[in-house]
């Protein structure tokens, strides 16, 4: 079972994580961990001479590969670049390590 598991990371603009959690759960994931983040990309805005760094949220969920692929396709199509969510996804393999008492 663990050979098929993937760590799914979804990065969205702050305030949209609940929408993405709903998408993730609708595709069969049990849930996600939401991590607040701060962007350091080129999309800085200056307000009254103060540089504003966009707030982001990272959702992490460990799911089976087929579920991860469905979620990434949905996020790309409906919540990706050029949307208010500005979502980005990537998938990493999950390794299962067993430690034996010595």
C-alpha cells in the first residue's frame, strides 16, 4: 500500500485553503494539513512605501497516487494560475521506513 502513496502539496493564496480542502476531500482524501506561508516571489506590492509580501497557505495531504492525480488536475483546471486562488500543486513519493530495536 505504501508504494502507491504520494505526498501532495497544494500552495494557494491565503484565505482559499478551506475551498481546496473541500476539493481534496471530494476526491477521496481524508483531510489535509494547512501550513501558513509567506511568498518571496516577484509579486510584491508596495503600499505607502512598505513592501507587502503575499500570504500563502500550503496544504499537505498523503494520498494514493490516483487520488493525487485527480486532485492536481482539478486544482490546475479550476484553481490554478490566473485565478484568485493562484494554486500550484506538486507530488512527491512517500517512503515507508521501519526502524528495528537493536
